[in-house]
C-alpha cells in the first residue's frame, strides 16, 4: 500500500515537472510542442504537395548530398519547421556546426519528433521523423556537444527556417 502511494506520488510529481517545463519552453518560443492536431495524408498526396527532393527524403528516406543545403550556413535566430506539415522541430538555439555538411542540432523540440531503429547500413542507427506527419528528417547520434551529447543530423531539405519575428506557418492539414 505504501509502495503504491509512493509510486503514485512519484508519477504525479514527474508529471508536474514535465508540465512546468513544457509551459516554460512554450512561453519561450511560442512553438507547438508535443500535442498537435493529427494529420493523415497518403504518400501520393504528399508527392503532389512537395517538390521532388523533399518528397524523396521525407517519404522515401533518401539522404540529401552533404553540403547541399543552404541551412548549413543559417545562423539567424528562429525556428526550423517540418517542410511537409510545418510542425516546429528545432530551435536555432540548439543548432551547431557539426562539420558534416548537414544541419545539426543538439536537441529537438521535445515531443515533436519520434524515432525508430534503422538497419539500412547494417549497424543500427536511430532514425527520427516528424511526430505529426511521419516525414523522415535524419538520424540522431551520441557524438554531439554538451549539454545533451546528441547530434541530430538533419536533411536540410526536410526543414524550413522561419526567422524570429516572422509568424510560423499554420500547420498543414
Ligand atoms: Zn511533419
């Protein structure tokens, strides 16, 4: 009985911490976090909406050529949103120069990406995608800088940059 009470209490306080964190972060950026309206489009529909390159990367898991994205050199403050459904995925404050030729971040916006294990190169890698539309974004590795030690290695063509001060695009429905 005591143990059960303790566990319930622990869950409640963890939830309270999570809520207060989300509240703080949302206030900071105004970005959509975690909970968002669902989207249900077929690949054929995405193919009609998106240009060929983003479609191939996001819905056929192609990888763009390194050094090909202008977002490698993007240094302004702002938000990186999913190029398909416009869900915010990264803040510029988490971007760093990884030297790999792909835009890289040490942290994604919590709750807005989801991961799966990818065996394409025989050794397992962690693939991640937009949690809303499922569009592939990149892979996350454990060789990133502090404070997280993570390197979210993103295809630039799968993101759109919105400079601070400009309105984020409405989520695509
Ligand atoms: Zn998306």
